[in-house]
């Protein structure tokens, strides 16, 4: 039996919260609300949500700050809601661990579709898998990636990753020893081509290495920086 999906909707405009709540509740999701960043961070850290819809521009604590602080404690998937023309802020959002973004004004139906897509690939929602047997598993020394369950194990211990961290690791691991530049990774993992700085990739690689390193130094060393080019996944037996 599928567990209930809980979503936190964060926006300082009650009208937008009410609209999103109405459409998401039609999908039988359980909706919680927060009207500012401080309330959002408090709820996000003290409750378990499957997805957080987070407005970028809010008084007090903005979406970037909320996401940055949340990522220090949790890997809950985050979709950032941004106004048009805030591309620099969207880049910052990806750097601090946002998984997707939606530009205002948006179609509520698009939001529902994005939420469903994120739930499908989120590591926290392996219950959505209908296939009872695991088939898509990549096994390396020190590291196992179970793509059916969106689960990463290092030295037999589960590593909690955000959907984007997981997708980055899985993408690199599918092509061992192949070097990818940052532009390629942005296009393939983020599905987003923008002119701007490429620190998004570097930040996610750094965070991914840190999380792996807490469990296995050998697993963390498999993500290799190729100076002047980009990154690759290197398989070693050591």
C-alpha cells in the first residue's frame, strides 16, 4: 500500500498557497503550508515531507537561505518558485541544492506534473516503485547504486542524497572513466542550459563527495576531478 505523500507549500502570498493546495489535494496529497522562510524551515526540519514547494522571494528568510540551511540537515526534494528574470537567483538555487524550479506565473497543472516527476525520482519515495524485484543495480567496490529503489549504499550503509545528487552520481557511474565537462553535466543532469557560472556542478560534486566520505573514503574518491575539463567516475579496486 502506498504511503501518503506530504507536501509543504511555502509562499508569502495566501492566494498562491490556496491555489497550489487546491490542485495538489486533488491528487490526494496531504498539504501543509508556511507563509515565510522562518516558519518553512521550522516545519521542514521538524516534519517529514516528500516535496517542498519553496518561494524564492520572501521577507525575513528567502528561499535560497531556507534551502541552504535545510540541506545541512535533510535531503528533502525542493522545487523553487521564482519570478521571471531571476535567473541569477535560480543559479544560486541549484547551487544550494534545489532540485527543480518553476517560473511564475505558472500553470497549477504544470506544478502537479513537476511534483509527480520529482516524486518518481526522489530517493525518499521508493514506495512508488511497482516492480517488486530489483533489476537496475550498479555494483562497484565500496559502492552500490540501486536505481530501481533510488538507493545508494557505501560499505553497506545507505547514503542519503537529494534527487539531483543522486542523478549526478548515477549519470557519472553509468559511464565509468568517461570525462564530462560541466556544460554536459548541466544539460544531462539538470536539463537546463543557462549562461552563467558553472559552480552549480562543482557545488553538487563537493556535497556528494562529502556525503560519501562520511561513510566510505574509497567511494568518495571514485568521483575524480579532471583539471581543466570536468569530472569522471573512476573505478578502483583499492
